[in-house]
């Protein structure tokens, strides 16, 4: 049985610039197996974040195809891609993307409430207590440290047990020691949930914790 959860074929992305058409990604073909952790690495401007956006259906390619959880994203409209993300995908961003008007507990409850989960408050409380934030349930994002915000964001990402989780520089805004703790939490929860993880990072030590590294340079896969 093919357990490929994410696959691209001859994926490319071009954008307009004052100098003409600019190629961001060119002929990228990769495959990620269910339960695998993959790091996307490369210098700034290599196309890592653009690739992540295409893999998650947040952007459309100029050419090529992306299959996510068996669905060809290039055949889905924006609503269809959004439904697929809501049902099967989790996200962790460098800038946390917490809702500022919601408490830590409410931020983690949010994706559960969107699915109609009756035990949203109970499950979110248990998840935050499990990562040492039981005393921060009623705190708003502006009352949390950077590390606490990212732990809330990671908890929110895993609360719906997504099939695949995309993380874009999850430790990029954190100091070294806080980043190490957050990374350990990310991989701990990932192992426990057996979620497929696709991670963009400049941190080679963080990348080395993944099962496999895909290196980009000038918009192409070089290793």
C-alpha cells in the first residue's frame, strides 16, 4: 500500500517583477511518507517558505502538481483547499499567529469548536496542562513569553490530531534555550500523535532531528 501523504510533481512558481518573470521554484518533485518528518533547508531566498505554502495549498503553483492526503490541490478551488486544511492539516508559524483577543485556552479550543467538538474546553485544558501551561489558561497572548506563545501554538496545531503538520521556522523568534525546549515539545508531540511533519528551518541542528533533509538552492532541490 502506498503511504505517501504528500507529493509534488514538476512543481514551479513564478512571479512578476519589474525586471520580468522571476522563478521562485523550478521543477520540484518530492514525496513524503505518512509519519515521516522532513526538514526543508537552504539559504534565504532558496524558496523554502514558498514551497511550504504550495504544499499546504496556501498558494497555487504556476505549473506542476501537489497531492496532499490523496487530493490534487491544483484541481481544488480556494474553498476546497481550505476544507482540506481544516480537516487534515495543522500549522505552526514563526510569528505564532495566536488570536490576540482570545486567551491561551480559547486559542487552543478554537479549532475544536470549529469542528463542533463538545469537549473542546476540557480537551484544550488537558492539552495545555500537559505541556506545563496549566497556570496560563486565562492569559492573553500579550501576557505570555515568546516560548509560551509558541507552546500554545503547537498545542493548538496538534489538538485536532492532523494527518500532517507544517511548521515554518517554529523556533526562529526564540532564544537558543527556549528554542530547544520548544523543538523538543514539537518532536515529542509529533512522535506521540504519529503526525507527518514538514519543517522549514535555518537551524541545521533542528533539521538534523528530522528523519530526512531536503535542501533547496535557487528554487531547486539539490539534495
